[in-house]
């Protein structure tokens, strides 16, 4: 186990035999290629046994387009439905939810934005740290004359200002009300209190939970936390297949979604001479065209793989690694005693997952440009991520970008680029993000820490 102390530590790591052996068995290509991977929030790494199993599955069977009753089509339909049942079972949602397969989590979110009954009698509330795929739903709301509001967050903790959120949910309610928040921020790693699902629903709000960054390392029981809409991306959980996500929709709210068009597979009947159509009454209504029937069956295998390890075991492993990293990064100093690393959000693991954002500071306490840091990390085969991570709200908080700053820039510019804004406002933007997984090991961490130490006394 790795020390989870939040005070000064000896900065030592003990080997976890189970995960070390798993890495040697299923992820040996990492060390073979001398890669140091710290972008698990961006995309998980697939186990080799999952690829082998799916390869055999494809080689030994004949599959056809599911929209038929011929033998190859029936087999494809059977395997897709097996995967669908596995997803619902995994999230304890079998009786109460539809599982709609989508190209990704963004595609899942688009269904909600496109089909939710936004109009002049609707309200949409978002937290500041939503991913852009959730932020973008405000355009559906705005274009249909609905009202949207952002719930603020605290600068120091990057957590929801619960008093203000409670006030917003009480005062801005209309006929149709949607509240959206991430179970875990894709940037700060903050895990928000899932009890807000129940609190919001009791106040008359439908709840959209972005679970894409949360479920790779944390259990989600939808009986206990029955959000109305839940978006998931499978490659973030077990690495393969990419290009498949899902939207879980509570059956009792399903009729509220009004699909504005129809496509192949979504209708039970359509006519040309008389322009009428009848939509399907289950998941098929929102699965436009032919689903990815050759890769969807791999989802069941991936979920089985995670279950064979145990999601709570994964959660504990990632939590312990993150605690060690937080302690270590906080203790990195310049010779003059000033901190080398500025971490955003809590400095412990009480309410965060395996994601940390920070800036590297020079000996004067000034932020160093993240672009150069990423370039130098790339040269050492260290995969980190930099920028704003499709989450402008977090960056606006951490770098004190005000509404006045944004209005000043956009009123002065016809076009807008990120670097132009930095130059114009005279404020640094962006950060470094590292995220760990259950197969992150001691050598990975030492390599990263030694790389960060090279900026000491700059």
C-alpha cells in the first residue's frame, strides 16, 4: 500500500504485488516502449487480454447488420443486447433505466440537449466545472428561449458553493428544469456530493450527471443515486473500444425527451407519400442508424475485467497513489523556500479522484508557460496534458479571469484564440494535468517527480 498521510511523509512507496503482477501480465507494452503515462482521465489504457479475447471473438463468428432477422444479424443483436444488459447491471440500473449506446459521452449529452423540452418555461443550471460537452447544451436552451445559470464554486477548494446552489435551485425553477453537474471534474478531480441528485429532484429538477471521469475509478449505484440522465464513455473505464459511450435514461423521464427527427433504426414505421412516422419506444429511438455491433460486445468483457479486479480495490489504489503525489508535490521547493508546484483544489484525497492540476512556479513565484513544460515532457516520453482541458470554468476560477476580462477581450476582437487572449489580458491561462490509474507504479511516479525537480531554481 501507498501512504495516505496528508502531513509530511517519507515519500516512499511500497509495492502492491497484485497490481505489479497485473501490469506485467496485461500492460507490459508500457515498459517495453519506455512510456510514462499520466493521462488516464484523457483515456485509460486497455489490457492486452481484453484485446486478445475480442480478437478471438471476431475471428470465430460471423456478424451482420442487426436490423434484420437473418442468422448473422440475430447473433449481432444478441451480443449487443448482452452488452446492454451488462452495462445496466454494472450500474445497478436494470429495472429503471434504458441504456442508449452512443459514439461517446459527448454524443450521449447531445441527445439530452437536443431532446429535452427547453423553451421559455424552462431553466437550465450548470456548475462552473462542467466539461464543454455539457456547457454546449446551454445553446440548445438559449436557442429555444430558455434560461440558463451557472452555479458558482469556491476558489480555494474548487467545490460547489452549496448555499448559492441551493438558492438557485429554489428561486429559478420553472416548468421544465434541468440541473447538470459532473460526478467528478475532468480537470480538478473533485468529486461532487452525489446527494445533490436527490436534493435537486426533491426541489423539482431533473438531473443530468456527467459520470465520464468518475466511473473509471469509483462505483456508481443508480439505485442509490438515481440521476435522470447519466453519460458514460467506455474507453475511459477500460481503454477499449474507443468511439462508444452510452446515455442511461430513467424510464419514468424517458417520455419527456422529444426527438426532433428520425433516422434508420429509430422508427417502427415511416412513410413518404404521407409524411408520417412512429418512433421506437425504447433505447432504439435514440440509436441513430446502425450501432457499432462489432465493438459493442467488447464492453461486456471490459466490465467483467473491471469486476474481476474490483472497483473498490481500484478506487483505493488510485486514492493512495494520489495521496502520495499530493504530499510529494507540495514538498517540492526552490532553494529560497518558495514552492515549485501550485496545486489547485484540496491538498488531500477526501473529495478528489486521481487527477491533479497545477502550475510550475519559478523561484520568483511566477507561473511557467505550460506549453514548454509539455514539450519537454514529451521529449522524455512522459504523457501529461496541458491547457484548459475543455473546461473553461475551472481555468477562469484558478486564473481569476473575470466576466469583465472576457467582455473586454471579445468586444475588442473579431476572432478569438487562446494565446491571443493570454497576450491581450496579460494573464497566464492554462495548467498542467496529471492523472493516475491503477497500474501506475513507483517507477512512473519517480520519473515524473524527477522531471518536475528539473525546474527547481529556474
